[in-house]
C-alpha cells in the first residue's frame, strides 16, 4: 500500500459517517485511489448506497468545495513524512 493510500484511509477513518457520506455523494470526482479507499471505509462502516443517496426528504448535501479535503490530506501527508 502506498503512502497516499494509507493517508487516504487514515483520513476517511477519521471523519464522521455524515462527512464520509457527503464525500461519497461526489466520489466520482475523486482520483481512483481515493475512490477505492472511500469504498473500503464505507463497507467497513456498513454504509450502503441508500445511505449515500439519502432517504426521501433527507438528501445528502454535497461537499461545498474540496478545500477542506485537500487541507486535511496535506496534514496527513505531512505527518507521515516525519
């Protein structure tokens, strides 16, 4: 497993179910490594496609922008390089 994959797994593991579901709603815009790590984390938490889509009347709001993700991943990479 690459450092990038480990960092992605650590990041996805560190966020709440709600945050993970918000990211998953837009996962097709992520690189392959990020998508795969996300799918593994979703499965480990037993979160389903129905959870990602949201139930009727309670849609999952998309992430407003990727800046928060980039900032967190940058911190994870920086920690692993030390």
